[in-house]
């Protein structure tokens, strides 16, 4: 995609950008879903984010960066939603039960390419349990995990986006994965003392046991 | 680096690598086991997150009775939020000097593992696409012997850089051309199942080649280094 070719009409450029947005929409909805834990809210967030992206499309200088740019807009739109409206439904069991149909999806997303072992040995039951466990993670743990694994953000980028220090992000990512280890009966990593709050940033995190 | 540090770093970034980490892993079978568990878990998490969502009505189109209950912030909550932001900002400033430094090799491996690549990685990429990607970073690439089977621009360490995959005789190798990442001399690294080399280029940057296969990375790194030029220094012809 080259937005700045002077010989093309604005309308044609708009069409191309619209098609690009539509092509990445499923990925954006997936990302928003794991942030919001609600398919309908995810749709709203993506709809609003796409509108913002459309308005700001002239700011996109590099086509190769479009995915990251859009994911960041989605993440900020989601954060904005939570600043505007405080969602008070906190019963995680309700959320998990409501989302079980989506969670049971077989997930045939794109190939991860070199470096990925293609979901080896993951049964549907195991996948469902893991998805439920991810949904149960506190926002403060789930959000950086999703940004890192699904969005491909580096730790530094997550820290910048979430206005945290890098050590704080590392601590949250560590604790998120520590909780997910539990469903496999694996021993927690050494930092995770049940009552200890040893963290690199010295702050306590929502839902820390 | 002790076992707690290793667990913390691998728990946060299972694909991370650094000389200190690798040195510890050579001496500590328990941490090697922890790393294996974390890498297996990481694959499963990645798989679990790749969910296909059935279509849903946007919340804004649902009747009010079906919407998630919403309440506004109270004034007290706003003050609490402001205070927590102030504390967070202070913490960031205090901790700024203590941030861990991440090696170039660690960042490269983390990038390669976390960036999905679509496609069969068999057919050579069209020359025009190679040219376009290289030019985005102000570079030109003369023809090289191994076929480039994938190429794109990636964002790494604050720069847009060419990231490509070449098909060698015994597998594929990933190449990153980093015009703004100088290294003093040839560096080898090993982590997360990858072996790689970082080679200083002729200007002020470096060429990284890494692979999980049996690939002569030094040879390819040298060949690519000789083939990459800034556009303004492009050889005639």
C-alpha cells in the first residue's frame, strides 16, 4: 500500500485503505476480544478504532507498520472505553460461561511461520481450559500477555503503551504465565510466593494471591 | 543471575536470550527444565489466543437491557486514579536508571519468534518487492545466491528494517539488516532453539542471520553484508 502516490485519486486511495482495514478486521476483533472479554464490546471497539484509523490514515507513513499501528489504535480505543465507562460486571465465572461458545472455537488462525511449533498436542479440552484460564486472568496480567503474544509487542512497547516501567511489565507477564502454569500442574516460577509481593516495580497488582 | 532472575525473565519472555541467561542455563538443569516448560506453554498460549470468533452484534446495537452494566466514576475514584497515576509516574522515574538492558541478539530472537510469517517459504520473492522493501529502509540489495523466499519491513528497536528469509541447502535462515545497530566484531548467539551471528556491516550497522537449521550463517551473513548498500552508495549497474 502506498498512500502518497500523487497520480492516484483520493477516492481510490480510500478504497484501498478500506480494503486493507477489512482484511485485518478479524485479527483486530480477536485482539480486542481478549482485552474486553466480550465479543460485542470487541466489535464496538474495533468499529470505533477503524473509524479513527480511517481519519488518521495520512499519518501512516509505512505500509509495513500498518498491523502494529491498527492494533495500537484498538488497544487505545479499548482503554478509552474503560476510562469513559466503568464496567462493573466482575463475575469472571459469568464471563467465562457467556463466552464458552467462542472459547470452543477450534482456532485456525494463520501459520506462525518459522519458529512456531504448530500447537503440538493441544487437545480441544486443553485449549478450552487454557482459554478459560486466560479469561480469568486479571486485566493487569491479561492485557500485557495479549499484547505480547498476539500483538507482537516488545516489553518496552508494552511499558510505553501501558505507562508502566519495563520491570513492572516483566513482573506482570511472569505472573500471568505463572497462573497459566497452574492448569498444567506445574510448579510456579520462583518469584511467586503465595503471600510475597516481591515484584520488580514494588507495586501490588490486582488479584495477586 | 540466579534461578529467581532466570525464572522471572523466562516467565516474562520465554524466548528471551542473553549471554547471562545462557551461561546460567549451561550450569542449571532445573532452569533448563523450566525454560522447556515455558516454551511449551508459550506455544499453547499462542494457539489458545488464535480464536475464531463467531459474529456478534456490537454492544451499541443491543437493547439496553442486554448491555453490560456501566457506571460512571465517582469523584473519589477520580482522585484515587490521579493519585495512582502520580505514583506510577514516580515509580517509572525512580526505576528508569535500573532498567534491564536487552541485548541485540535477545531482541532479534524475540522478534523472530513473535512475528508470524505466512506462506510456504518456497518460491523466490519477486525482485521488485525486494527492491521496494529495501528502499523503504534506504538500502539496495545486489543479487545474492540463496533465494529470498520471504521479505517484509519490520519494526525493531525503533527502526523499520528489512526482515527476510532465505532458503539455503539445509533449511531456511532469517536475515535482519540493521543499518543503525553497530557491533564491533562478529558475534555468535544461541537461544530459544536458534543459533545466529551478528556481523558488522561496511557502514555503521550490522547484519543478523539466524536459523534453527544447519546453515552456514557466517557465509550468508558475509555475502549479504557485501550485497547491501545504502541507496546513495549503490554500485553502478
